[in-house]
């Protein structure tokens, strides 16, 4: 495996690990700048990407992140709007992008939002390397699809 490929996979694994760690960190960091980048162990850094209690979202869960052909990092996450917990619940999918290897991120954008307690959750992304098309798969859940038990 070439040096560039090894470096890419190392960065991708690190980005995935940090994304999962940060997404599950649900404490609101009131009084601190959420855009601040924290240095940790020399070359590595982390960024609080999705923080529960901000952007009118109660809890974030189930992150997905990819690096595109152009080097853009795309992060998508469940946004459990009104309360924590799985569906049935008001769960949207939100996205942030980074064009500088994760040092800075765009503002959060809601990309899937169904009415009421209909949920879009559990995102997973892949990119068609030939066309550059990013495919996003997710679960769609409706309240009481077959009635209650």
C-alpha cells in the first residue's frame, strides 16, 4: 500500500473515531466557543461537531462521515429534535461539511425532515468514485406502522 493511501486511511479512521466520540458527547458546553479547535497530542485535533442542546436539537446520535474524491469531509447525524430516544420520535438528519480536513466546519444543515414523529435515522453514506455522487441511505420510521400492541 502506498504512503498516500496509508495516510488517507489513517486520517479516515481517526476522523471516524473522533466523530463517533464527539457525537455521543451530549453535554452542552455553555459559555465555550463550539467552533474552537482543541489541540491534542501534536498533530491530532478534535472538533465538537454535534452538541446536544444546540441548534434546537435535544440529542445527536448515529454519526456517519465520508471523505469525498475532492477531499471534502461530509458528516451526517441523527438529530433527535424534541427528546432523546429511538423512533417513534421526531428525528431529522443533519449535515456539516469541512473543506480543510476537519479544522473548520460549515453551519449545520437539515437535509431530511419529516413531519411529526416520523423519523429519518441511522444514516450511512458512500460515494460513487466515478461520478462523485454521494449516496445517503437511512431508515424511515413512522409511528405505529401496524397499530400498537
